C-alpha cells in the first residue's frame, strides 16, 4: 500500500506534468486534461486521502469491484464523478448505470441499445464515450476504426448530446502517438470534442495531443499487485 502523503504528492506531480504539456498544445487553446484517478485494485484507505483533498474524478474497470467500495465512498463524497473505463457486458448495464456517472467503453450496438433501455427505465443520464480499438487488437474491446464513423452516427441518434467523445487504449508495445492522433482525427470528423486517452506511461504526451481526460492509475497509487 502506498502512503497517503505519497499518493497526494503523486497526484500533484501528474497535474504539474499536464499543465506543462497543455502549454505545448495549441498555445493553451484547449483546457488541460482532467485527471481520472484509476483506483482499481486499491481500497478505501488509498482513495479517501484523494477525496478528502478534493479530488473528484475516479475510474474503475470492473463493475463488480466498484460495487464493493464506491457506494459508501460516494455517500460520503457525493460530488464524486465515477468513470467506468473497462469493458461492459450487456448484463451488467443496470448495475453500471446505478453507480457510474461516465461510461468510456461503448463499443457495439447491442451494448448501446441496452444502455438506452436502462436510461429510459431509470431516467439516468450518464455521460458517454465510444471506445475505438485503434490498434485493431483482436483481444481488445472497442469499435474498429473503419467502423467507427457509422457506429458514432448510430450512437449520436440514440444518445444525442450525452455522447461526448472517444476513448482508446493503444497497444502496449507500440508508440502511442499515432493512436492518439487517429482517435483525435476520428473524433474531429464526427464532431465529438472529448478525448479519453493517456495512462501512467504516456499521459503527458496524451495531454499535449489534446486529451480531455487522462486515466492515471499506478503513477498516482503506486504499482498494482499482480492479480
Ligand atoms: C488500469 C487502466 C488505466 C490506468 O493504468 P495505469 O497504467 O496504471 O495508469 C487506464 N485505462 C484503463 C482502461 C485501465 O484499465
């Protein structure tokens, strides 16, 4: 477990790096990337120091794990904005919408339909991103780049303004820059303004390339234990 003061100074270091990166991007035209603190595998004792210091954006990649810790944390800190950044199964949509404010991983029509159905039933209005599999990796979630325009158009019809942007996870052993650039190109030509891209290893680059949100886990919380 990483000590609370270390977690807070890690967050500060990530913020400073992003501020520097934002200055390199478009002469400060875009606001600097917001930091989603990715708290997967970490417990309340690691998350609370950030909440108490006023950090509001957190990310989890598994619905079930998030259900185990976030209802209580959100009750204590109601302004928390919880982001689902991992793949979502259609049969977990109800639980996901009950807990998450933002979903980054819409990637297929069936999931979009299921989310719409649940929204209509519950009146929930989550903010939504489409995940694009920029590296076309068979094991990875996300719409294929060549199918993205059609899928975005379909989702815009279903979700209107709730669909705000695109998300990607570049292949682990490739230069991330071309993937960030591709994501931005697809977003721009489809009139979407928000980009969810960049993790601990490349959030500075992602910010400099116009990320709206970076998803940072280990650079804030320390290395995760292997599962
Ligand atoms: C775990 C995870 C992250 C954060 O990874 P780090 O390298 O620890 O910053 C970001 N995005 C997704 C989708 C993740 O699953």
